[in-house]
């Protein structure tokens, strides 16, 4: 069948091309076939995956790393339900993703047609926009709006969803309604905070003795401005997974290893594009004491969640930070330099201790490698500029503490384990030339393990490293500690390397520490590649120790939960 150049499917494909989309992630089906074929005809690459959930994960990572939005194309019915977890993850992570799907032709709707369910109702609570487009002449207008919503123009970024009946995709869009105003890309509307707010914030910050800066998602495009701000203010700085790599470890403000201490000691806390969520103790006075808050964000959710700021600045983060530095005009901050330098020195000492301990971490009584030893070998094998995707339970925790990365992706605040391989594939496609490594637990790997097939078919140079401890180990630790019994959390020490080889991937199982470095070197030279590394289940990660898996009542971590109880009781 040849569809006309004015078919809705052709118009949608032209729109995607006009918006700079060079790649779409999807899984085919009859309901979306017209669009699938026209996307291909428009010269947009299609990465055909093995499960729609993986397509959305890939679109999510691709959008974040390319700085635009990612596109997932999934078929009607189970295509959309499979995609739901990916959409939910992008929703919580505020990642710009456009999900497109199909519906039965209009004349068959609600008559028991194949794959006929109401998708928009399913996705409504986890999308910024969810519409069915039945009228061909409205296709472009709806796409324009959906993309604006996904990018967070005038609101919060996140997933946007559109579906089209198959006959709508085949129908013609009148030329006069294919308007350039809807087709062309739009810059983000500039968000400029009020001058009075800048004045007030600069006064608070430059008079603070112990300021602390914490960044998140909203700071991602503001790395250089953030560094200028830190240089001017001299404040200690905490990273979070959302913005990891923005400020290099060598920067004197970085005090990551002193996280708990600095959170308790700061007198002013500046959040830059960061929610005060469970990872930051909800900003509770139980943990942050009497600290005042100054909040900077380009979206409302990162501006005033849980704690109101003395000053709240809704604006482009880079612009706000530069305005603050300009306002201070070289004035020396009231910073307690001894405090800041002491934190930095203690951070450096801890980091050195960890670095050394990781390289000598002993194997268990059966000779199984310590996860930290694996991570050290990986870091040494790929260098500091690698892009890391970390996934799993205990292993994610070890990786978060132990790995340095200039770009970092992880399951995010939804705790969405299983993203590893899809994120890694998308990252390697988005960042050609960079070394992309997926460091994943064996349990987490299993969710989307089939995507190794996608990596091989599309020649994606990703390295997947499975830390195989034969268990959902962080849950095992929790069960043993809280209940004294292991129930349904042990896996096998399955041979993931054999599985990868079955799909034509270079793969090796590694059981001895001395084989790690050569195996990593070989794998890097033969990407896509997988290493199945048998690690000890006996190693207890910091997340297991701090009670994250146990889910305390008031706070995410046991120590914060105790502090919150004491504070509320007082
Ligand atoms: C989709 C999903 N299912 C279950 C969980 C709960 N969970 C969190 S970590 C974890 C264990 C992960 O096991 P693995 O990847 O092997 O890492 P390990 O703890 O063994 O290092 C589980 C089941 C989750 N966060 N997300
Ligand atoms: Mg495991």
C-alpha cells in the first residue's frame, strides 16, 4: 500500500523530522503500520525493540541525553499497557517523552475490535497530555501541543501521549491545515525571575555562614552557571542521581562523602532544580535543623515541594544562578571557610579510603568477587569519562557510592529497576564515541534482558556488566534481618553470558578477580558485549544498611526515620 504524502501518517512523520527527531523506538503492529512505514520513509531510524516498556525507557534516556524529547511508537492495546511502566518512570523522573500509538478504525471503535481499549484513561494520571486524535486535520496541532507539554513549556516536563485510529492515519490532511506554525520547533519560553527575588536571595546567600547547594534535574542544562555560582559563593555542594556529573569530583565544593553531616550543619540550603523528595529527607527540620531554604527551579514541582523557601525563584536555573552571581558583584561571601574546607578535607579523606578499599575488597570464602572489586576494575578499565547506567538493588547502591561518572543514569525516584539495558542502548546511540557501560544486578537485568537482541541487531556498542549474586540480594538482606527467613528472593547463578552468546553477542562469564581486567578490555573491543560476573551475595551495601529496602514509616532511611520520630515527639 502507498500512502499519499498528505496522509496523516506522512504529516506526523514530517513533523517528527522537523522537530529534529532522527530516531524512534518502537514495536510494530497493524494499528500503527501506516505511521511506522512513513516514519521509515521520512529517513527516521526505527530501533525495533522486544517489549514496548523498553521502547519508552529508550526514548526517555535518548531525550534526556540529546536535550530534546524522545519518541516511542507502540501499537494499540497490549502495546500501550506494556509501555505503562516506562511512561510512569518518565512521569516521576520528569523526562520529556512523546508516546504515539494507534486505535482501531473509527467505525470499529467500541464494537469489540481487536486491541480495543481506552488508552487515554489508562495513561492520564501519568502523562502531561493524553489525547485521541480522530480528526485528521487536527493531527499537527495536537502534536505541537503534546511536544510543548512533554518539554515542559509553561509547565512540568514529562511524558505526553497521543493515539490515532488507523483510518485517521490513512486519511488525508488538507494542505491548508498543514500549517508551518505547528510544524516548526519552538524554543522554551524564557523564564526570568523577579529582580526583587534575586536581591533577596543574594542577600541571604552572601550573608550565610554555612550555605549548602543541592542540584537536581532542573540544573542539568546549567552546569557552567552552577560552577560559576559555586566558585563565587564557595559553598559545599551535593549532587543527586538526577544531575550527577554536572560538577566534577575535583571541584572544591564537592563533599559527596559528607552528605549526612553537611545536611545537618548547613544554615541555608539552596535547591537548584531539585525536589526535596525521599532522597533529601523531604527537607525535614528533623534532618536539616533550622536551616532556611532558598529554592530555584524552572518548574513548580521543584520549587516548593515539602519545604517553602525564604525566597523561591521560578526561572531558568542557569539564568537565576548567573543573576545571583552578578548581583553579588564580587562581594566576599560571609562563608565560614574553615567549615567548608574541613568538610572538603574529610570528604577527600573518605573518598581516598573508599578508592583504596574498593581495589582490595576481599572475595568471600568461596572465592566470589566483591562487588566493589568489580566496580573498581570497571572504573579503571573505562576511565572517568564513561557514561554509566547503574541498575539493581545492592549493586546499584555500591555503584552509586563507588563509581565516578561524567554522565550517569539510574532507575530514578520511581525505583524503576530494569532500565539498565534499554537506557544503555539509547545512551550508546545518543552519544556515539562515548564509552557506555551498564552496571546491573542480575535481578534487574532480567526484566529487559531480551533487549540484548536489540543491541546486537542494531550494532549498538554498549557494554553490559551483570553483577551476578544469584538473588534479589537487597531483599534477601532485608528478609534475613527483619524476619530471619528468605522467601522468594533467591535466583540462580544463571549463565547470562551463554544467553547473550545465543543472540550473537560477545560475552564472557568471569569468576576470578584476576580475569576481570582482561575480560573488560576484550569486551570493550567487541561491543556490544556482556560480562556475567559472579559476585558474593555476602557484601552488604549502604542502602541495605540504611534500611532503604525496609521502608520505614516516616522517612526513607532508618537514621532519618529515628530523627523524625525524635523531632516530632519533642
Ligand atoms: C520493577 C521493580 N520491581 C521490584 C523492585 C524492588 N526491588 C528493588 S531492588 C530489588 C533487588 C534487585 O536485585 P538485583 O538487581 O539482582 O540487585 P542486587 O540487590 O542483587 O545487587 C528489588 C526486587 C523495584 N524497585 N522495581
Ligand atoms: Mg542480584
